[in-house]
């Protein structure tokens, strides 16, 4: 099985696991995420507007004491850009069916909440396959320290995520059951 085939098979299984976990409810996930974000008060935080069955970071984003942004796809193959967000921000359709703020300042985050399909205890994630977060984290980390926090349901954990040299490692993963800090993480 090729790496691409392994990732595709894992994506299918991970989507099913996430769907089942989402149906069971968010549990303590948002409160746990807010507690993890508390030491980052004042720093620019990038979250995401959840799609389908993704774990919902919006309560933690709204509670953040500092600027908050969400990702905007500006071009295929490019890193993400981040536009200021607030709970009452007017939204418009963006790339890949994701809603984005209609207006707002462009911000450079130092802390990112990263969505995912699957993760492992080594800090690697499986996303949708576009490489947007990998490119974005590489660019942001080249410019200075950045903390990448995966946000998921515990049911999305797998023993090992198939990975390539360009796959960015997360510093931490927050789930509805635990906070996981991989070796060498935050």
C-alpha cells in the first residue's frame, strides 16, 4: 500500500470515528481547550469555524483574551491567511465551502487551534489532504515561535499517522478527554 493509499484509508476510518464521537456530544472539550489557551492571553489566536462533525472550538475562541482570527484560503498551494474574527462577525462563503469573515484585519497568529481527522501521540495529524496547515505552520514557524494545538475527539486517536517529511507536528492535542503533549511539545 502506498503512503497516499494509507492516508486515504485512514481518512475514511477517521471520518467515521469523528462522526460517531460528534453524535455523542462535545463533552468537556471546549472547557479543556479554553483552559489550555488561558496562558496565551494577549497573543493572536487562530481558531477555525467548524465544518460538518469537527470538534467545536468556538466557545474557547470567544473566551480568549486577545485577538482571534480564522483561516482564509487565498490560493491553492499557498499557506493560509488569517482574518480577524468575533462571534458576531458577518460571514461569507470562502474557499472549500468554509465560511470566513466578510471584513477584518489580517493577523499573524502565534497560537493555532488546528482541526484534524486523526492524530497520534507523537503529535502528527491527518487532515483533509490539501496540505494547508502544513504549509502554514512551516511559514509561521520560520518567522518565529508558534504553538499548534490540535483539537479533536479522543476517538480520533490512532496508533500512528502515516506521514511525509512535510507533515507538521503539533505541539499539543486537546480532546474531550485529555490534553496530550507529545515528546518535545510545549
